[in-house]
């Protein structure tokens, strides 16, 4: 039976606890419940009262394809609301091999306390000096960790941005190649970890406890069908493996919803130069890798290894949203420079979506010129240093906008908007506005029905049907995040009649608890209800469920659409 | 009849409008009504949709003592809610001599537009090049304005902090000595003016239109009694004129409610060195002035001229809250250094309460040591410069705390707390929590009944009676602010049985509209209702009516009191 490891970061006491009242939960459902139950909603996110929760999903440790995602939960320093930041990497695969489903970090050390590494073993926790690793960017720091604790360590680490408790800071999780490349990106989870003075959480590489399935035979059958489903859909078997998520650059540009120059236009002249097609061509020419998994058990392989001009490793997990943000939205069309920005974000530990919007604010504010990729790189390099400009930028979009007097600030609940203009893809706008997470495309990816025509066909620019698809997707996503599945399974699930039953079979045979499709849905509904309850207690109201005014008043070329959902209408998208 | 001047800062069109639906309103009641009616509550405070309103009170232009206060209203960049920032100086005295009660600044110029001075004459408005004045600190800028437009100009001006649209920025109003010394301090009104690219509003020094009273004889009688009331109370006739508001340093320290080292202690060892008594002694020795009015018609004269060691002018309007904030709260006991910090705030145009708390955050965050007054001066000098650290600091307490990872942040609605610890003076804590303005002692100064025993005796440390006195004071203050009276008249009014009737008589005889005591009260109630309505529309809820958690969990020495009002209890303090 999986346990929860509870660690007090001040006293260094720890306990391996039974699941108790949290039994049956996993992933996002678990982190959100813990945050709701244990974190005072009005606390300062960097105070001792906040908690940082890392959890595998209900299927964590199983051999079900794409079931290795990790949920990171806390009260968000960025939004002031609850946060579940979802990430790939090896963490959730390893945790069950320590007999664990989750770790809860509580309290915080005295001011001025040094950073430590927390080494988690099967029955013990060690607090190890990290003073020589603190301050180092993630790749170098991770090399030091590997040298010290073993090449096969599985880690969750913060970079200099997290150490400084900056609001755009990530927690970087190690990937199957032993790189700290996978970002729990959104909402400043790195700052919460930084406030607790943890440089890295290290899972004992020697841990190998068997993870037994309750009904191994039934699980095997379901698991086989599950792989067939994923491999039977063109998006998960062809589009994503070949071009990564960057396949969307050309698609969204064609639709006219690729936010350009801080959400002023829906198409970017340089789109083809930063497209997934261009990326894959470049990767091939430089002998990188365009099919690559971010965690053990991934069959979709949407990641890649992107090398520089000289054929040396530059970055991985080079996502559409990153390419959009540092590309079209800044009027930059140099893919190598964008890749460098992606790498710099992984190095300091910064959310690429938040930072891309942040750099847009610096361009709006006249700090650097539009389209100047070298200047943008220069700004990103400042984050995590002693330069006060780095502290401004590292605190994200709202913060940087205010620092430079900018009033066109594309955020919901103080979190920056991702790569789909909500005026022209309205379903995802409903999600931005209403998810408890703040603007987040992954929380209810209506691009499926609006653009990709997966799981239905709801015209992108009309209002009809948008509330319904966003709500359903928000529930489905919360369930997927709670199971520990990769969100991209949704493409196949939405188009495959027996997929939900197969997932239910996976859970039933893995856990031994009879689980129906309704149960799966309820996992999602309940997670969302927990999150909404926390936000309400923190002071959020329907007024916070809305896009900034400029989306209502400025038509987006080429379709000259505006955002036209009232706050009242949007409430129907919430569970 | 007074008019409203409405100026479009982008098109430079302007209109002199009849009061219309705003007839009968003045001061805070007028600015808050205009903001409620005309500013979309969800707009970005620095966007074209926000408006900046400057208004005299209902008694503006009359010869009633202490009736020359100006209200400045807008959606606040600092709090995100409505703001009325109340200020002395000559502005509201001059406006009626132009036939005006208020000016509304609308829209904003294109990005990159230069700063202008707006010269307001009897029947026209001129937009004058301010490019050689922009960027200059207020005193030097004001000298240039005087040289250009006449020694007797009456101005409202922003410093470099306002030009940069920083959230702690003030609008500085000229005093009777022709200095830009009076601050519309709280809530970042300077940033709103800066966003509209106005360096200074200049009222034509030649304007001398007569301001007629409806019933001159009755007014004369009431006016005489009004002066007698003010001169008959020891606080307004002796305490304030002799020691200024700094008389409170020793009093509040004795009570044990002088916030020390970022609200950690209630007493400060160095209090006597920064007391009102020490200040007045210093002023006398250096041939300054300890009885001084901030606007024509002031009989209380709580201001002063504070000279430096060499007898040269250093600052004026040197308030208790400033001395507390840069003194006790930073562990600084050098009055000259505190005076220099006051001057620097007036120069860049920064709110002293917000900036004092901001410097406390920089000390918490390890940027400079506690008690280091020279380092604090060094930080203040950065605001308004190109140094990014200045942009952090100038954006105030919450912003600076976040930049440096500080979690003990004494704010309500993102506005920093003033000089009275709410754990030991609970009545003022109720005001901090519940006024629509964000933490603000002037919005309901329960220090009267809790400490000074003016207007009643409600023990400071108990819960009993606090809600009631705060609510009543909030109403009374809103009325006083709407009449254009100085808040300090309240000391005398609260203790003088016929005072409210005399105020009603002043209004009746000045305006010709029969005004009862109930009418006066209703002016306050209605202003508050307008403000609460705006905040509700902007997304504020009862959850925002609370002090930060650390006041509830950390007892304050020497009395070891904690804050113990629930959010639900506090709702009763709202109209």
C-alpha cells in the first residue's frame, strides 16, 4: 500500500503515513485535497503555513502507458489560489518504488537557513548540505547531484529563480536521460519550494520495491488495449511523435489565433520558420531526436532533442507554447534563439509561458525592442542573478507590466495566457477564464473541438457550445491529472468509444477497487470542487473568472473577433 | 455655480460642464461617484478607461476654517479598488476661483507621447510642453513651473515615480509657500496621472472669480462659531499646532502600539529621539517653524518647517506616520535622516507610509540592514531613476516583498498599514480591514476613542465597541472628506455638542440648500456605499476585509495581544 511521506522542513521531522482520509485519491485530486484540507486559504504563499505536495497519480507505478505524470500542489504565489502544476519526468514512476504516492513538505526554516537537498529513501529521509549547489543553474546543479548521489537519481529541483522565490519559477523534474528538463511550470511552485529552502528532492536510485497490480491478468488485458488506443489515433501516433506539439504553429496560425505581438494579431509572418515542420527538419539535419518520451512508459513520444548549429545538445521538451511565446508573440522567428530561451528557462527554472509574456511586457514597456531575440536572451539571463531587473522579470507578467507601466496585460487570475487567442478560439477562452488555475490551456483544451475536430466539432469563433465543451474538458482533465495520465491521451480517448471503459478497467485492475466510468468522471468533478472551494476561501469570486478588458474591446485580425462572454455566462462552465 | 472641467488627455478636447447628475456632491462623495459611474470596475488602472478626478469639497472656496482639502479619485493601481486620496494645499481653494469644483481627466495619450503641463484658465485649457520638466524631482520641477507660469501658480504635480507609473507614487499639491509639499499619497494616484502623461496641472494664478455664499450673514455666524469650536479643543488648538501629528510618537509608544521592526514589537527604544517633543525642540533650535498651515484658511496649523543642521529648509508636513514608518518600524532613531527620507518622498513623489513599509520589506529581505538610515536613504534615491531596483521599491510593499521573497507583509487590499498596531489598538484595525480604501488610518481614526479618549472611551485592546466606533468614524470621515474639511476637525467635533449643527449651518448658508445633520451623515453613508459598490464590481469580497494572518498568530509585545476579529464579525463595520 502506498504511503504519504510528510516532512517538516524546519524541524526536519518526517513521518511515513498511511493514506488515511486521502485513500483512493491520487495526482491532482490528492494534491488539491491536501491543499484544501491543510493550507489556510488566506496564508501568504511563501509562509510556513503553505505546503508543497508532490504526488503520483492513481495509476502511478503501473505499467499502463503514459501513466507517469506528477502533480505538484500548493497555494500559488502567482495567482493566490490553489495550484496543481502537472509535469512529466521520472518522479512519479520512482515514488511507488519507495512505497510512496506523495510527499508533503510543511513549514519553513528560519530566515537565512541554507538550502538543503532532501534525499528520500525507503524508510528514511536525509537532509544534505546543498550550499555548493545552491545558486547554480539546473543543468550544472543536476550534474553535481548525479556525481554525488548516483547517475540514476530521480530529482525534483529548483533553479536560481526558485531559490529567489520568484513567481514565475518552476520545479524541474529529471527526465529519462537524467536531465532536469521537465517543468512543473505554472504558478510559481518553485518559489514555494524555495521558501522551504529545498534545492532538490532526490529519490533514492536504489529503490526498487515491486509495484503489484491487484489483478495482474485483467490489468495486462486493459494495458494492451490502452496502448492500441493510443497508437490507433493519428494525433498520438503520428502528429505528436513527428512534429511534437509544435505541429500547432502552422495550424493555429492558419486558424488566425496565433497571438502575435502581445495578442495584437492572430497571424505571424514568420510562422513557417518556427513551425513544427521546420523544427523537425532542423532536428534531423543536426542529428537530434524528434521522437522522445519524457517519462518511462510514454508511447506518444512528443518530446525531442534539439541540437544547436554545431550538433550539440541545446534543449528538449521544446513545446508549441514556448515557441509561440518567445516567437510569434515577440515577433521573433529565429528557432535557434527560441530554443536558447527555452534552455535558459530550464536553467534558471522559469515557466516559459509566463516568461514569454513577461518579455512581451518588457517590449511593450520599451525595455527592449520588439523582435530583438538577442536582447530577449539577455533579459532571461538576468533572472536568478543579483540584478534587480532579474527579480522583476522572474516575478512574471503582471509584475513586469507594473514595473514598466504597461496596461495591456494578458492574464487571468494573474497568470499569463498561453498560445491560443481566446477571441478566435473561444472554447479555450472559456477555460482560461473559469479554471481555478488561472489562464491555462491544459485545464480544458477546447482546441480539440474548436480546431482539431477531435471529440466533436464546435466552431471556434462562435459562442455556441463553448461553455459545455470547456466544462466537460475541465472535468476530464482533472480526472486525467488525478490518474497520473498524460493529458495527450485525451486526443485518442475523445475519439475512441471504449477508451473510458479501458481506463476504468486499468484503475480497477491496478487498485482492486471496482471503478466505473462514472467514478472516473467523479474524480475530476471532485478535484475541481475542491479547487473551487479553496479559491472561494481565498477570496476569489465570479469577478475573477474573466479575461482582461482589452480582449473585449480590441478586435483580433484577421477575423476581427472579440471576446464576448459575460462573467455571468461563464459561471456555467464551473462544476 | 461651480462646474466640472472634463479633459480628454488623448484628443486634448475639453468641456466645462454643469454639475448635472453630480449636483450637490463634493470632495470624496463626488470623486467616488464619478469613478463608480464612469470607470469600468474591471479596467486596468493604467489604461485609458480609468479616470483621474480632482475635486474640492462642498465647502470649497468658502472662508470656513479648514475647508480647503482636495479629493483625488480613480481606480487605484495599488489596491485595484476605488481610491479617494485626500490632500491639503491650495488647489481646492483656487478651483472655485476658476468657477470649478472638479476636473476629470479621461483617456490617455498614445504610447511614447511626451509629458505635458495642463494649464487651466477660467474658460480654456492649454496643453504645454513639459519635456524639459519631466524627469525632474518635484521641488526643482516646481521651481521651473513657477518661473514659467508665475510665482503664485497652484499646482498638482507628479514626480519621477508618478512618471514611471509606480504604485506608491503620489500627486504633490502646492502649499501656501509655493512648495510641492502636500501629498495625495495613498493608492498610487501619481501613477494614474503619469499614465495620462500629465506632469503638472496648473491653475491660472490670475483667476480670482468671487465665490459667493448663498446666505452671507448666516454663513458669517456659523463660520465664527466654527472657528471657536476648533480653537476650543486642546488637540486642535494646542497639541497639533505645537508638536504636529508627531505628538503621537510618545503617546502610541506608551500605549505599546508603535509598530517596530516591521510590526514585531509595540514599543521602540528610540521613540523619545523621534518624538514630537524632540522635533519641535529641534525646529526651534534651527529657527524653523512649528506652527504652519498646509492650506489657506487652516486654523489648526499642524504642519511645520523642519530645517537641517545648517538651518536650511529640509521638509514640511513631517507627519507622525512618516516618522513612525522611517523610524521605529525600521529601527531608525535619527530624526534628521527621517526628515531627509520625507523630503526624498516628496521629491520623487512617493507615499511615505507605503515607502516606509517598502523599506521594511527590503530590510526583511536582506537588501539592507535593519536600522541603517543611510542605506535606506540610498534606496529611496533610486526610485524614479533608471535603476530597476527603484522600479521595485517604487511599486510599494507587496511588490518589494515579493521581489525579495518576504512573507510578513503588513497590508490590507495590497495597501500598507499605517502607524498603529491593530493588535493593540483594535478599533483602527477594524478600519484597516473594512474601509474600501485598503489599510488607512484616516478612513476611520478609532485612535480617538481607543487612545486619545476623544469622542468616547473604548478600551483599545478589547473587542467590545470597536466595530461600532469604526463604522461611525468611517461614515463621519467620508462626510468630512466630502465637505472638503480637514479630518483633524473631527477631534473638536466629536467633543463639541453643537459642532455637527454648525457644520450643517455652514453648508446650508454656503450652498443655499437646507442641510440637516442627517443630510451630512448621509453624504458619508452614500460615499461609502458608492465605494463599496465599485469594489464589489471590481471583485472584492468580505475575504478582502481582513488583516494578514501574521497579526492573528504573532502576539505583539508588550501586551502580547493578537488580532482576533473574524472576517464575518468585521462585516458589521461596513455601511
